C-alpha cells in the first residue's frame, strides 16, 4: 500500500506545494516539508463524498461539528491517556492557527514565552506575532532532553507561557510522563500557562506510550492548551483542520469568544471537519499500516546514514523526520545548497530561520515517502560529496 507504485507523481507535481513536488525543478527529490507522498485513506475520500452527495453545504456550529469534537476527544482519551469531553474541543483551521491563537490569548505585548531550542519555527513566530518576546531553552540534540536548570533560570515576572513540542519536531523525542509532570510542577509554582503541540502524537514508534500533557497531573490540567492536527498522520494538510483542547471549560469558552470562533468571523470548513472525524472513526487501519511503513523507513534511513561519512543521524522515537548532524565543515545552508545542486535532493537546513539558533550544523530529512524514493534520495546525498 505504500510502495512507489502507490504514489501518483503527476498529482503531486500539480498539488504538493510548501517546498515539495509542485515547487521544485524536474528531477529533484524533495525530502523537505513534513507531508506524506501517499494519497489519503480511501475511507476519508469516501466520507467527504458521502457528506456532499445530498448537495447541502450549510453552516456548521461555529466551534465545531458535534461528531468532530466527539471523535477528537475520544481519540485522546483512548490513545493518549486524555480526559476530555467533546465540549473541551474547539475545531480550528490547522494546528498552526491554534498555536497563533493561543499565543495571542495568553500573551500581551512585552510578555515572555519560553520555547525549546531547536524547535519548529512556528513557535517563535506565534509568540512574536502576539507581541511577545521569545526565550530559548536548550534541548539535547541527541536525546531531546530539556535543560531544566536553564528553564527555571529563564523564568521572570514577564514570563507567561512555556511552549512544548511533544513529540518534538525536529528531534523526534517523545517526552515521558515524568518529564511532563516536572514541567507542570514548574509551571504551577510560577503560575504559567503551558501550550503542548501534539500534532505528531500519532506518529510514535516501537509501541511507545504517549501521554497528552494535561493527563500527567492536576496542575497540568489547570492552565494548559493542547494542539492537535491531521496533516501528519492522515495526509490532509490541504484541508487545514486541527483542534485546540482544554480541560477547563470556562477557559475554553473565553478562548473561543476572544478568538472569534463564536460567529461567522471564524470557524472551520465542515468538509474539513468531516474528513478529520472520518479519519479517526474509520481510517485507523490505514493509519496503522502507514505507521508500520514509516517505522521501516526510519530504520532504513538511520542505517544508511550511520554508514555514511557525511552525516551522523539521530534515531527518532516519533515523527517522520530525521535531524542528522553534518560531519564536514559546511554550514546547514551550505550543505543544503550543495546537495540540491550536486545531488538533486532538497532538504531543510537546520538554520535559525527554520528551527532556532540551536539547530545549526544539522539538516532535516523527511521520510514519509516510498522506500524507493527514500533510498534514491539518501544515495544521491551521499554520492554528491
């Protein structure tokens, strides 16, 4: 189901933007944006068709369709140790939008937020868009471990938010219940909000257990928001569907009001919500096959790069990206330009622009493609030197 024969390259070249097949020159392999090369599950396609065949595309509830909220809450409660009700779920226009809305809700101009370093660039951008100031907390590039001593040092009267990425993009770290509980204790002592981006929480390997942040303690429930999305595990990035979850109903209602999700100003396409709802209700068998394929690709990529003399790979516990360290003297940008020019492979540089100051000296490689494409891409990278 996930071989090269299952990829429609003509469709990708028409539709796959964001640094992928539709935006690169002919002959280049894009191992860039974290978006699968495979078509979405047939159950999702069929669910969309069933919804529109009566010809009605009416307004839905502004905060989300009941079936969407029910399925998201159920998914977290069953698979991630959550304790959410459907009323604890707000449908949003992508996980990224959820991140920006939370930063705007929590932060006033001049407030400070602590984010991990390295981490996806949207964390920094969302804080700055809200008028806040970013403080960087280092994480170990190999283990993903958080520097808790530095985290506590960064807290001052202006600090209002700690943002975590779990599983971590780009390191692929899954944070344990114990680590999350420690974050909740620190946040509670200093009366801070916590935002946990859990868009990658379905892509976890080796049957490792995942705990949603709010499940680890009563303190974690009190002042936290959780973000979820469908683009990674179900390949529907173009539908732009995500969710914000919060156990405190009064806080979520205030958040919904202040984010304008109580009128036609905001709200999410009903088609997108149907796709997300059907994904969780009917497409789990497809997703499990996809996860199995990704784990095989992870192991393959790690083994190939471990034998190379140019990159030293990490072994991610989750996500479908690798973040290997560059062994030669090239910067991240120089390495990326080299493999694009000489190997015809596009990867993401570990530059400050994309992942923060702590990312330099690395590149990010996405492996949510066929084994054939992945092997060819890695072979080109190695042979380009």
